[in-house]
């Protein structure tokens, strides 16, 4: 399982516009083969900071996502909303059954 955390530090005056653009990406990404979860989290302590938490079955699913029309369209628009570079962290994990 591949887990991705993508951190977005937004320009405060562009936050609502960003949300309008990212919600279609979320819906389309959740419908992809190999997607386990795709959730946008708002930071409760920092203004205009969000983290996309993605969970994929494998790297093939991640690579297909990164080539998808909805992802590439979002990626081309995202810089206009950002106050800093997107911070992306990838993790390899497995579910622990207790």
C-alpha cells in the first residue's frame, strides 16, 4: 500500500477558489482503480494549510493517477493558489490487524 501526504500552503485570498478546483479532483481520484482513500484535511492550527492524504493499492495505481486527465489538469492550475511549494511525502505501509 502506498500512502501520500501532499501539503498545500495557500494564498489566503485564493483559498475558496482552490477548494472549487480541488473538489472535482477528489471525486475523480476516488473513482480510480487502485484508490483506497483520497481525503483533503484542513489544518486546525494554521490558516490556509491543507493536506491531501492519499492511499493507493500500489505504485502502478499512483503512476496511473499521476497521468490521469483530472490530475494533470489540477497540477497545471495549482501553482496559482499556492504560497509555497507543495510538500509531497510518500510512504509504503501495510494494514495492521489487531
